[in-house]
């Protein structure tokens, strides 16, 4: 039982870290998309 709780704790922490990475990547993607849209607008002028 103790080993199972220990493993669950590390799995939970790993999922938390992955979620943080996903959120960071989403933010980065949004920023890059904004830059792309701005560059497209400049090209159209």
C-alpha cells in the first residue's frame, strides 16, 4: 500500500508538470500566431 501511494504521488506530480508545460506551450503558440497575423497584415499593405 505504501509503495502504491508513493507511485501515485509521483504520477500526480508528473501530470502536474505536463499540464504546466502544455499551458506554457499554448501561450507560446498564441504569441507566435499573433506575430504571424501581424506579419500577414504588413504584407497586405
